[in-house]
C-alpha cells in the first residue's frame, strides 16, 4: 500500500513539475515574442524616422530652393519641370510617405492607445488620409509619366499602391465598426506596406552587397528587378502576419521560436541597413537639402 501511495505521489509530483515547466516555457517564449516584436517596432521606427527626415529635408528642401532637378540624384527622371501633374503627384507621395513613417509606430504603441485614445483616433485619421495621398500620388505619377522600369514596374508598383489604399480603408472601416482586433490587424498590415518604399531601397542595397549586382539590369530590366517589382513588400507582410499572430494565445513552442528568430533577424537587417544607408546616402543628402534650403 505504501509503495502504491508513494508511486502515486511521485507520479502526481512529476505531473505537477511538468505542467509548471510547460507554463514557465510558455511564459519565457511569450516574453521573448513580446520583446522581439518591440525591438522590431523600435528599429523600424528609428530607421523610418531617419528615412522620413531625409525625404522631407532633401526633397522638400531642394523644391523650396527651386532646385527640384536635384530629385534626379535620388532616382533618374523623377523630376520634370514641364510635367506639373506627375511632379506634384510624386511630391505628395513623398511627403505623405514621410508622415506615415513617423506616425506609424506611434499608432502601434499599446500604452498610447489606452492612455490617450483621442490622440490615437486623430493620428489614425491623419494616417489613413496620408496613406490615401501616398497611394494616389504614386498612382498619379505612374499614370502621368510611368516608372523608369516600364509597364512591368508600372503594374507591380500600381498593385502595391492599391493594396496600401485597401488596407487603409479596411483599418478605418473596422475601427468605425467597433471591431478593434481586426482594426489592429489591418493597421499592422498597412504599416508593413507603408514602409515598403523604404525597405525596397534597403533590400536592393543588401542584394547588391551580397551578390555584386547579379540579376540587376540597366533600366531595371534584370530578373532580380522583375521579382522586386512585385515582391518587395511580401517579406514585410509575412513579418506583419507573424507580428499579428504573436498576440494570439496558444502559440506553440516551435512556432514561437521560429517567430522570435524571424523578428530578431528582421530587426538586425533593419539596424545594419539603416546605418549603411544613412552613412552613405541619406545623411549627406539630408544635410545638402537643408543647406540648399537655407541658401
């Protein structure tokens, strides 16, 4: 009897320990998911803020200094003084995009949403309007002049702009309907798309660094160029879906570990690419835009 009692006690104790370890493991992975997600948001915000400051200071500064042709230092054939509509459209795209990069991470901070809901709502309205302007501006430029990559790039970028406007409408509609879980999910997807033009440059830079430009052709005619025209924002959306799902319960250990790995890898890439682009391109042009404006 005593042996059976002791065996039963040991089995019960073992079961208790197992459950406790499972809870501890789940708690550890939950904390890792939260912190890796926060790191990604922080890295994205800092990098996006640097890029947005560069966009506003350089593109806005040279326009105010009546030196708009310097836009073409960033992208060939971007500025055309004789094409007022397309130039104004791409200018609106840039300025609205800068607002999106600065405001997006603020909207994702839970403490801001809970503590100052009125601020969150008003910034959300500004964000949705800016997303619409950015999308319409980009589409207006495509319709007015077309991209440097021709019809294929026109199509890929046009789809991107349409998706961004769709996410903006869905995020606003879900908020108005009181479905806040879906609102947050669409808002995260919208943010993932709005950082697309910024990450597009980073992804090109990383590929050039790794491959030496393999697959990149003159006038964006290479096979890598063709893939990027349609897929440059797909990794963003994949990370966004992982970010959305980290909020859900029942995330398994293997899936949690995979999600943490992807989020940390994305953060590391953004940090490295931001430092590289700021040192080589964004920083010097930012300073030159401010200097041009002050002359």
